[in-house]
C-alpha cells in the first residue's frame, strides 16, 4: 500500500497515523479507490465524528435557553431563522474542516503565523475568556436539570465535571469519540418529547420556510432574540474545535468529501434539535399564563410535567444534561487545542495525560473552574451570561474574517483555496455578522435600544457590506499554473495529495487588496465594539 511521504506541517507527531474513529479504522496512507458502496460506507463510518460532535455540541445549554425562549415568547414564528442559518453553518464549518485536513495546523496557530503576534494573541486570549464563560453556562444548564430531577446540586455538578474530565483523559482518541457520539445520539431524546406534545406540524413547516415576525411585538426585542439565535447557532468555538479535531483524527485531503458528509449529518441533527426545542416550548405554553414570560430551561421542563406528563419533563431534563455535557467537553477541547497549538505544546487525544500534561491541564482546569463558579453562592450568573453574549459578538466576526482570508491563502491551501462563489457568500455572511454583533453588543450595553436604531444599523451596515464584498472580489494573479509554496511542485490537478508544507517553508503572506480591506474593516469594527464597552464601563463607574 502506498504511503504518504511528503513533509507536512503537523505540529504534533501524534497527528500522523491510522484514522481510528469510533465506528471504524483507516490505515495511514490508504489510497485505495473506494469502488463499491460498501467500501465507501465503511470509509464514511470511520470518518464520522468531527461534524456530528461540533454541530450537536452547539445545541448546548445556551442553545436550549435561547430556543426555548423563542418558543415560549413568540411561538414558532422565528423558526425560519434556523433555515437561513443552514448554508451559513455549512460554509463556515466546511472551510475549517478543509483547513484542518490540508494544513495539519490549528486555527489559532495559522492566524498567528500568517497575520502576526497581535492577531494571534487576540484570537487565542479572546477565545480562552469566551469559552471559560461559556462553560459556566453549561454547568448552569446541568444544575437546572438536576434541580428538576431532584438530584442535589453540589454532588451532581461535581460528578458531571468528573465525567467530562474522565472521558477526555483516557489517552484513547477512539474512546473519547465513542463517548461523544453516544451523547450525540442521546440528544435525540427531544424527538419523543416532540411527539408527546404533538405540535401542529403544518404550522411548523410553514414557519420554518416562510419568514415572519410576531404580530404586535416590539421590534428591538424580536431582533435581539434573532441575534441570540444566530449567536448560539454559529459560535466561535466551533471554528477552532472542528479544525483541530479533524487534525487530531488524522483526516487528510483524500477524505474531505466524507468529512463534508459528516458535517451535513451534524447540521441535520442540530436543526432537528433546535426545531424540536422551539416547537415543544411553543406548544406547551400556548394559551397558558406563562406564554411570553420565559424564565429558564428548567422552567420548561417543569411546565412539561405540569401540562403534559412527568415523563416528558424528565426526558427534556435528561436531554438538557446531555447537551451540556457534550457542549462542555467540546468547548473545553477547543480551548486546550488552541492554546497548546499556539504554544507548540503536545496536544492530542491520542496521548496519555502524562505525555501531554499542559494540554490536559488546561482542559481540566477550565472544567473545574466553571463547575466551582456555579457552586459558589451569590455569583452573578446572569452577568456572566451577558458577558458570554458580548464576547461572542466581538470574536465571531473576527474569527470569520481570518477564516475567509486563510481560505484564500494559496501558500496555506494550495489547490484547496476558496472558489469565487464561496468568497462572495462568506463575505456577505461576515458583513451580516459584523452588523448583528454591533447590535448585540450595543443591546447588552444599552438594554433600552430602540427598534429604529437597530433598523438604521441594519440598513447602514448593508450598504457598507455591499461595497466591502465588492472591493474584495478582484481576481488574484496566477503563478505559472502552480499553486502553494515554491517548495512544492504539486499541480492543481492533484489536490488529494497536496498538504501544506512546514510553516517555516511558507512564503510570507502578501497583503493583497482583499486582505487589506477585510483587516481594515475588522480594525474599525473592534474599535467601535471596544469603544462601546469602555463608554459603558465609564458610565456605570461614574453613575
């Protein structure tokens, strides 16, 4: 069997070897043609994992809360936002899985190497803080579900934290993936609950496909919830996690199409889960006194028990715990991967804890700190949730900008760089995310923001976004029919064998017009966001 001999950029030698997935194995260097459906199916089973975990992990405790709020306060009228997010999810995550398979280098490290220490440090530090706070929301979800089930909070949270640490710290990649896929399939507990409450499926189908706004509701409140849905469905940690996890699973360009199929499976499951939560909340609260007065996900479980059956409430609570567990493990891993990648530390689930102490230490420290914060009486959990929203608003557009630029860097991706359509679509996505993030940050800073102000931001941002996207679509000159670094002679017609060479062999990044425009937009955006935060801090301090 032919083996891969090209020198590649992977930073941890544990990232080279057999693909040992939860559902199958592919030998290192396997280049045999998959000629039968059975062979292709077995290959898909071995590859399945990264897409399912990152997508279903996004339906975490924060997502439960946001989707339940949408259903309890506005019924199913906002389901259409989920349909609009499907292409956004695919385009964003397809780019990072491509980066991971082709480069062998994590997202944060690529930003550091190609855009300098400032942007690299900004991405890693912001991700660390955001993920640490996001973990707190996961344990809030666990505590709410435990409270409904009658399990004491302290031992329940401690046991949950211990389980999350243990699942990762076995030194066996396959064992962790099997644990994660078990949680993925357990998330389908929401389907029996949906069947039990039996919402009108025709209305769900209509609201999923036809955009609309709740009649008579305040525009600013509705828009902020829509932004919340976007923020909880397209989260920054997803980009960092999937790229690093694809690398750790040892997926190479040859198997990118199978990884894309895995991603689509994950998107299907995450949308099913999101629709189920909104529909369940809408149906159980319709024509009830609690309609329009969302409290938390625990109150939804209690309402299911009150208005339908204790079994429905119990299944919903178990699904919430399941979502919080998979979310906590994925968010922590994305942080540990990013920090270790930037610092050139050993960072692989194939390694035992004694062989990658810093990697596992970062992971465990984050879990322990988040669990401890939830258990401390008097900690302002609501303030922490707002901080998560604000930081997510700051990080997501910047992460998306760097994702777009990296996927157009021929030194990094060679023949795998973005096509023109992907660039235009992603440019539009980034522009919209910047607008929504500014609105979200402003709303957290100034809760009484008016609907007219939000509308003005949307209109003005749309106009600016059109010019920005147009300015970044000028063609890039070709280099004598070759792509990628001068150190490789691989041509465009052989993409399945092209891997990014070691980082020190790459030519310095050429700042094209497109790069300059996007980085300029990012700098202006960050100045505006930081300026608003500073202004609010001064206002609160002096009042």
